[in-house]
C-alpha cells in the first residue's frame, strides 16, 4: 500500500461520523445504523444509515462522507489486511535479523559500532511497525464489523422491498380492472397511469 492510498483511507475515516457505530433494529423501519454514543441534544445516537418505507419502496438516507466510508470499505479492508500482513512479515524478518546479530555479538564478544547502529535501526523500525500494526488492526476490525452489519441490513431490506413491490403490483392490477376503458375506448388518467406503471416495471 502506498502512502497516498493510506492517506486517502485516513481521510475517509476522518470525515465519516465518529464511532463507534452500531446496528439499530426497528420493527417499523427495519435495520438501520447509528452511533453507539448519544448526542447531547438528541438524547440518542446520531443516525448514520436510516430508511423510510413508502409505496415506491424503501428510501435510504445517508450523508456523502459516511456513504464513501461504507462503500469503499470493501476495497479498503482487504488493502489494509494486506498491509498488516506485509508489516507483520517485515516485523518477523527484522526480529530474526536482530536475533542473529545478538547471537553474533554474544558468541564473538564484540559490539562494533556497525552492529550497534544496525540494532538501533532495527529496534526503531520494529517499534514503528508494531505501533502501525496495532493502529491498523483496530481500524480494519471496525471496518469488517461495519461491512457485515451493512450487508445484513441490505439483505433484509431487499426482502421487504420485494414484498412491497408485489403488493403494489396487485393494487395496480385491481385499478386496471376497476378503471377499464368504456365501450368508446376512453381511458381514464388513473387507468393510464396504472398501465404505464406496470409496463415500466416489466420493461425494467
């Protein structure tokens, strides 16, 4: 992972609503996402992803920064995992190198300036790598949990939308029967609207 890629991910995390987040279950609105902490004025968590059910289906509300954060999690998480793995591998290589040089120093009873400088650089890099691993570990774990919750919410929301669409189709069919054109072929506006709605659905 390049420094530029890491900075982009950091910016997405910075501008998204502060965490932690949690999934909020509602019998009326289904699965939603909000903050686990309460807003001082709202006396409740801050909404992250909310839904509104209407005759046209489910409307999802989410601000741009949070949408960017969630949408990019699918790519960000694997990239961060790969970065952590790379850092862990580098950490193990540096650890083995340090152990080797320690053995050389003990075995030969020598601590040259070159060896000391090498150990200092290795230990400094080791500390930096460990700190970055810990920071990235907490971040990608949060992203994984958030992604799993979002996918579960989308799955359940899709099932509700399908049921509501079926009800809408039945209602439109009844309207077509009740508002059928008379013997003169005159078609009411209601009948035309219902017919176009069903035709549009089948074309989609």
